[in-house]
C-alpha cells in the first residue's frame, strides 16, 4: 500500500507534511518526501491512497481490557468495585460459554478498530473464544487467563491455573505473532499467597509477561495490610517474585512512596485506566508521580462493563486532564507524552518491539485521522489536537500488520450486523 502526499506523526512526535509512506506485507518499507519506485511488475498495480486531508499515526495499544465484557455494557451500574463484582459481574460470568466470549470479544474488536486501537492487553477466561475473535478480526492482543484461587489448596490443582497453562500452551505466538499469551493473576484480593507464588514461578519458568490488577481501590490495600501484617499488595507481590518478569499492572491508584520505588526498581509498567477508576469511584492514579520516578505508564480502557466505551481518544484526554489536576500544574501531561503512553510505550509493554511508531522496518500498525474535521482545525498544533480536541469519530482507517481492517466506517474483516445480533441475544440484560 502506498499513501501519497499525506501528513504523518513521525517517530520523534513531529508532524511532517506531503510524505509518501509505503507498506509491503506487514512492514513499513518507505517514508520520504519523494514518491518511491513503483512496483517493477507492471501487471501488478500498486494499491494507493491519496493522503489529502489525512494524518497517519501509529495505532493505539490498549494496555488493559476485558474484551468479552462488552456483553455487560450498561449492566450493574452505580455500584462500587467489590459489590459490582460480587453481585453483578461474577454471577453473570458463571453463565458464559465459549461462543458468548467469542461474540462479545468480536464486538470489542470492532469497537476498538473504529477508535484506532490496534492491539489490546486482555484478561479473561474461556480464552479459546477470545483468541478466535482476535484472529478472525485481524487485530493483535496479549491474552491471558487470569488466575483466581482462594482455596488454600495446591494452586496447580486449581482450574483457573490449569486454564492459564492451557492458554499458554495452545495460543502462544499464533496468527504470525499477533497473539502473545501472558501469565495473569486476577488480583491480590482474589488469590491466596501460595497461588500468587505459583503464578510468579510459572511466569518465570516460561519467560512470560504477567498481567494483574493492582491497588485499584483503597479497600484492597487496607484489607491486604490487615491480612498480611501491614504490607501492601505491591510488597506482597514483590516478596512472591511476581515482579521478576515483565509485568503490566492495571490501575495502581492507591500507592505509597515505597510501592512506587518497588515498581520503579522492578521496571513494572502501570496501565492507568482513568475512566473506569472514575466510574467505579475507585480514585485517581497519580500519573505524574510515576512519570517522575521514570516508571513506564500506559493507558487502558478496562472492560466495556466499567467504562463503558473503548473510545481511546476519550481515555487519552481524561488521562491527561487527571494528570494535570492531580499535579495542580497545567504544564504537565504534554500531548507528546500522552501519545507516547498510548502508542510506543503500550507496544513495548506488550513485548512488541518493532511496533508503536512510524519508522521504516516497523510493523505497519497505522491509523489515519481525518484532519479536515472541524475539531482538528486549525492545524497549527496537530499533536495537541489529537489528544485534546479530536474524538474517535475522526478515525478514517485502521491498519494492523499492513492489512486494512477498518476504513471510512466499514469493517473489512467483520460482519458487524451479525455481531450485533449475536451479542444482543447473549448480553447480561438478556440472560440475567
Ligand atoms: Zn480490569
């Protein structure tokens, strides 16, 4: 594919105009001001897109989500996290089968690509359905089966642990690497200490990344300190070796200085989920304190059950605004910094090194933004417009590994009417 005369957000977060960008197979092979050599094979006409009114930028890496939870959109409103989980979410989740998870995940894949997301760090169960949805949609995901076990029995006998192992053995690296399997602990408060240790050991032995919920609510931290003689969830995970592999820790709202030191020293990535934290009234992650420690911070939507959308533009803006608010400094959360969290840092956190920026040799995970739209004008500071003025409506194209999945409102790989019909039959409102 050749994009002609197009604006791009380059790897240094600079806007360049009148650029030619070429992709071959799944790779970006040319970025420059001159038109590259056309294909030698005259019979094979090269596909091209006229870039007038469009800006290319790297797609977004959603750092924390539960894709099947689109089935629960709008269900169980008005409850705080623990009540919400125990009274609404867990009872519905007991009814789910593989097909439900497949259709719910497909709806999230459709929504994600329409908002410019190219890859998602996902956590759920019935991962066959999730993996199939990712493959069928053409998207990328780090999937994981989260372990939850409070039985005090041997963790290796627990069904969730066995399913985590099954997920790794069945789906690691499939779809030409589009799927990466991570280890996963659901959270400190849903696991006993032997299970936390067992998941950490499994991740170390198999060289896996680990995805967890961490310090999401004040109650989680208070109860952990009560159970474990005063130590925080971060300290508990540290002493069990969880941070001895690369970890993405979602939320991290309730941290103290010692916790931040640990996350810094162990190079943990924090996936901030500002909308979910606000909606469940869990609190506000102090992103600038993490940035000041040199901790990598990425952005997650969380599930559509607690957000309730996967609109990554909304997520970026609220992430930025809360950072300004918490620091009491409007100069913080520069647009470049926010886009870095949303793109290249998210890709690094997923272990996708050749992704997340428009650079020759990188994977072509690219989105096109309509810069003719009213909210993108005037165009003197397009980077600021992307974070603070644009909305998901401005996404014109989403490309993953060089393949266009979404263009001008059309879902190329998905039958969206069929997906809506199937999800409509299987939603929490229909079943409960
Ligand atoms: Zn979550």
